[in-house]
């Protein structure tokens, strides 16, 4: 007899009225969510679709017939028979007063703010016609925290919504941010009132991605790129990460997931870059090294299992500070950004007869932590110079394009350079959770069996579930794999491995992929604002389609990668490959002193 699982029963439906419109919805749905089903938008500043409601801002109050109090819609579930009013003269007056109170402690520096035009507080102030200051403005003059180089905190712009604290503590499990003091003096800051550089911050940027105002933003380095492009002594080259191409369009009004690879290539050439590379190429190269590492450990028993991926700099930072007992499990392969940088200043420079000291490598990434990655001296000077000179986010790229005067969406599609520019569909998958695992398995299968998979897509590692575990059979051997995204989800996976280690059992997993940000790089801390699960799904769909559209979908079939090995590196895991494409890790204290 085969047991079958009983599907969970759906919650009972309830009938309510919202502004006189009847609606039937599942019990437990919040008023805020219910209102959206009848196309009503209740204003809020503290609620984010990624986060649990905190009811901190007070803007989402509603009226319920027969009740004297005005509950907050973000945390109040509907019940049978509720008659809800979401907008009225009284509610508008209260919401305007709440906004006035928020603005009374907020600087009026919109024109010089990094969120000008995308600020949620600014948008609501415009919606409510805030034209005069009715409450005396009192802004505490606290200097911004610019200590960590990737993220800047401007304490004066904080509205105490708690979104950054919640995502840092509960989604990422980093605990770099908390609330200090009480009442009107309440402020968001690193615990202990230390600088962000001294805190456990891993520079993932999820705080900036979830902040509704300009209180937390990326360190904008677009002026440095313009300076380099206008410097005749520099030979400027550029690389673009997989996830950027399916998100940049959002900054120009296009739907998430729109693939703008060709337009970006043209834009880079118009901006003045001498060569246009693609990080997807070095993602293929990373797979050659990382899949070879896995074969060494799994097949030839040389090295510890499980092998854990290392492409995400926030995860690398977190591992060295929190999970340093797994250093020997970490893949020593550098990230694609680093690999392309070192090849640009070695292989590419040699091929074209260029002075590597004059090559300026700019990379456009979905991630604020890629700025931090440039500071990792163990990894970034393999060429004899800093391998990547500057890393900018998708948001900074959008600003750069807008500053240039280019009519971006009207540009014709261009092509990347034939050296360090061609890539397979597998390389494109690095931008989504499970993508590194999927790309590695495609090539590992070939390395073990000598022939390619007929079905190259691994559905079991796809999707936005926080932890995905599966088994893959290659040549009769079962490989137990896990994919985790969002740092808080990593703990359970690693504890499972630790428990087996302590008990002297064989590892329960053989290969683990970790991405710090929910959704992987498509949800990176440097991507366009307004990310939700739906947005992540659409961006991921864009990358999966990009993979399907490529003629070649297996990293080991990339002809340019083959040429780099034939002409320069020799083979995967060679002495030269280790020298240029691999790194080492060091346990570090959680708090910097």
C-alpha cells in the first residue's frame, strides 16, 4: 500500500465589504491585502511585501462599521461581515497629520538625495499635497555613516519604519542593524552605536533595497566612472552581470524580466568603453573550475564534502565571520567578476599588446557587496594590479545611462567583444538562486560521463523556496544537493552537515549553493527598488528564457573558454588557473575592532 499525502485544506472564505464593494477572501487575509483585490491601495510606509507587518507608521488606518477605533490595515485580519472604509475625509486628515509629523523630523534635501524620484515618503507627500510646513521642523544633525564603502547610512532620513532592521535580522540573520534609544530619540543604527564597518554587516544591501527613503543607499561611484572614461591615459573596459540585464529595464519603465542585453552592449560602447565583456563568460569559466573541484572531491575523494559555492561576496564574508568551520568546504574558485577582471589584465592585455596598468575594469553588478569584494586583497591583485577597478550597482548603471543623454530604449542591439564576451546559457543562470548549481551539474555530468545531458534543466533547484534539497544521479552515483538563498536559510543546511560531522557520519549533502539575497542576484541589494516575490519570479523567468535562447547551454562547450584554456590557462585546476582564478579564506571576528 502506498501512502498518499493529504493536501492542506484551504482556509475558510469570509465575506466582507470594502468601500461598499463585496469581496470574498480567505480568512486570515489582512485588510491591506484584501483591499488590493478590489483595486484599492491603502497608503503605508512600514509594510513591505517581503516582511511581516510592524504597524509602525500608522498610515494604513481604516474605519470599520460599528467599531470606535481605527485599526491598522497591514496587521488586521478580515473577519466575516466586516464593513471597511479605507478612504474618507477623516482618514485623509489623519494620514496627512502622520505625514506632517514624519516630515517634521526629516531633512528637506530631496534634490540631493539618492532616492529623489524613487522615495516612498516623497511620493506620499506629493499624493497628499504637502505644500506647507505646519509643524516646526526639527532635524537632529547626525553625520552619515560612510565607513564600509558599499552602503551609506544617513540617519537624518530614517523614518523608524523598521524595514531595514527586520530584513537584516530576520531575513538575513546578520543583526548589523537595530533600534537605539526611545521615543522621539529613537534611531536605527548598528547595535552598540558602532560604525557599520565595525558591525557584522556583510554589505548585501538588503537594508537599502527595503528602505523607503534615502536613509540607506549604495555608495554612488558614477562620478569615478565618468572621470575614467574622460581620462585619455586609461583603456576602459566593462563587464555586466547576468541579473543586471533583466532588471535594468525597470528603471526605464519596462516590466521586470525584460532582457536588454543587446541594448546594454550598445550603451557601453556609446558611453566610451573600449571593450565590452560579459560576466556570463567568466561564469562559464567559474563552472569549469568549480565543477572540476567537485569532481576532485566527490569522485577522487580529494578534499572535504560538501563543496560549498563561493560566488557571492556577502556569503563569503558571512562564512568567514560566522561559519568559518566550513572554510575547508568552500570552493576556492573566485567569483565571475574577479575572474574576468584578472583575465582582462593578463590574457586580454597580452593578446592586444596593452599595458595592464592602463586597463580600467568597470563592472556593473546587481549587488552592493561587489564593491566590498574589490577590497579583498587575497583575491583582487592576481594580475599584479587591482583586477577590477570599480563595481557599480544596477541602480548606478541606470543613473549613468540617464546622465549620458542616451535614448536607451531606442538603441539598436549590439554585441560583446569576441574575447571574454561569448557565453552559454549556463553562464546566464548565475543570476538566479539555484543557477550556479544547475550550471555546475550540467558540466559535472559531462566531466564524469564524457557525454552531455539530454535534458539540461534541473527543475528541482528552481523556485523561490528558501531551501531546496534534491538528489541527482550521475553514472550510478547519487549526489545530494541543497540550494539556500537569504542568509537566514543557510543555518539549517549547515547545522545538518555539522550534526553529521560531530556524529562521525558521512555528510548528508555533497554540494551546496548559497546566495545571500532572497532570489539570488535577481534580488540583489543593488537592483531597482520595489522588489517583491512576483518581481523576482519575473526577473528569473527572463534569465531562464535567456538560457533557452542560447545556441550553447553548457559551460564546457563555450568556444572562448576553450580557447582561454588552450592559449593561456592550460586546463581547469592547473597551476596557472589556481594562481589567477582561485583564492583562500581566513576566519575573522564578527565585530571589527
